[in-house]
């Protein structure tokens, strides 16, 4: 999957209260890319991630997935597209508290009326070191384990790209380090494109391709 964002802008509010959260951001994401986008709080990271992943629509600009303009899809088409082709990892994990780890992982498939591929599910659980945690409820897991469950959920539908929003932001440095090395392993093993936003330059430095964003302006970091 080749993703191309061209001059994406997002303006919130009207008149005097107008805020340009994102100012003509352009970016190409190739299959298998691992990209970090770093910037301080309020720089436009979440806005960019929401636009790239089709969670929100730009004020102007164009976004294509394999040449197809996804801004032209209806809300219903867009949510089906996201469920099948895009994985998400959030800072706050966002697991459903009444479901077991396994049920949380397969939830995106159930929403699409599909059954899990048990071999793939077991492979993911093994890769993420959560095989013996699958019957547990989220509150019975550590933060790092909850995030690993959330990573499995992001991958279960076999997406082409995974977007991660401050994936270690809610973890202590040791669990955060473990989650980052698992993300690197997953990226190498499964070859999915991975796009991560973070305010932490040490986390950003772990990605082979780095971008930075300041006041809504996106630029590639050399080297
Ligand atoms: P970051 O993720 O880097 O912290 P955001 O993308 O959340 O930055 O925000 C970028 C700018 O846009 C900030 O100035 C923020 O206050 C503003 N902003 C974000 N969302 C909204 C919104 N829904 N309405 C108005 N302003 C917003």
C-alpha cells in the first residue's frame, strides 16, 4: 500500500479563533516504512495522524491510498476501509474492560463479521509474549501487557499500515522500552508500514525514517 498525502491542511474554528493546526503537510508512506513524527505538544501531531488515517477530514489537500482518494469515501465506506486496512495503537490502550485480552484482540474482526485465523492469532500472541495472558481481563494485566494486547488488536485484521499515537506515553520507561522493541520486531517480522507520533525525541530516534512537526509544519529530518 502506497499512501500519499499532498498539501494536507486543517483549520479549526472561525474568524479570530481560527487555528491552523496543520499547514500543507505532504508525505509519502511506502510499504514497510517505519516513520516517526515528533513534535512538542500542540504542534499538530494528532491532527496529522487523524487525517492520514481517515479518522478526520482535511480542510484542504489530498490523501490517496494506492492512488485512491479516500476523502471522497462516505463515512460508512471510510470506517469499513479503516477496519480492514489500517491498525491503530493508542497511548491509553483503549481496551474494552469487560472483554478478555483475546476478545479485545479479535474485536475488529467480529465487527466485520469475520472469524479469526487461529494460527495468525497465536503467532501474534507469541511474538508479543502474551500467549498466557489471553484469558485475562485488562485490569489483570500490567500497562505494558495491555499495550501488547492493543498491538495484537491493531494487527489482527492484517492491515497494510499501523498508526501509533504516543504508544509509550502511558508507560514507565522500562515497559515503554519493551513495547518499542516489540514494535520494532513486529515491523521487521510482518513488514507492515508503521507511523508513530511522539513528543519524545529518544523514542522518535528509534525509527529509520524521521519527520518533525512544529506549528503545523511538517518536515523530514535529514540522516
Ligand atoms: P499535538 O497532537 O501535537 O499535541 P494537536 O494536533 O492536538 O497537537 O493540535 C494542534 C493545534 O490544533 C493546537 O493548537 C490545538 O489546540 C488545535 N486543535 C486541535 N484540535 C482542535 C479542535 N478540535 N478544535 C480547535 N482547535 C484544535
